[in-house]
């Protein structure tokens, strides 16, 4: 099993503005300029939080956004408004541990999901696109506990106005 974060942040490290709005992202570029399609096709499972799902609900044809993956939303809600998304009310770390070992898991969205996985040393790869935007405040990507975590830079790409940094977890040996 490999756990991936794939997403875009601002130069100052925010996933969204303070109101969870992504207008800054949509006004900066197009997903068609990236390797998104190839990345998505390599994923088996998507996990997101309810706030990220709420943003997806604003899009047309939400039912067809992630058609080939198992899609889970960490939420207290018992049902969701879109087909193809399963609500899950449990600890994210325990949930990920239960997923079959041969699956690739994409963590979509923010720090509520990422922080516990980083704290448990469960994020294997991060593909972070950086948009040439400063928000000054907003929803940060990283809010894990204060402890040193090391990743190594595998690759740097440019897509239009976006820089993409591809990191993998640094494997430690004892």
C-alpha cells in the first residue's frame, strides 16, 4: 500500500482561503496542464474530509468526478448527496490500516486528514503543485505535531504557472 498526497497549495502553503474557497486555484491554471490524469489512473482509493467533499458538491456532475476509484469521505454524516462517495465515521489512521495492502490511496484535501497520517508516518509520497499566489491566511496543508519528518525530492516539473514537487518518504534503516 502507498499513501499519496496530491494537490496544489499557494506559495505561502495554503490549500484554500480562510473560507475554504478555491477560486485562487481555478483562476491560476488548468488541471489539463498537469499529469493529473496519469496520477488518477494509478489510484485505487480516494479519501477526503467533509469540507473537501463540500467543495466537490459545487461542481457539475460530481457523480462522474472520480469514476474508477473507491471514494470515501471522513464525516459524521450517515449519507452523502452524491453517488460513488461512501461516508466513513472513524479514525483516519485506523481506516487506512484496514485497506488492502496492494492499493494506492490518494489523500485529497487538507490537514484534518493529512496531520494524523503524517503523525503516524503513513504518508509515503507527496506530489505538491505550487501556484504563484499568496493568500496571507487560509487553510494550511501541514498542521501535524512538531516532530521531524524527512522526505526526499524525486522530481521537479513545471506546468504552466505551477511548479510541481514530487517527494517520497525517506526510508530509515536501523
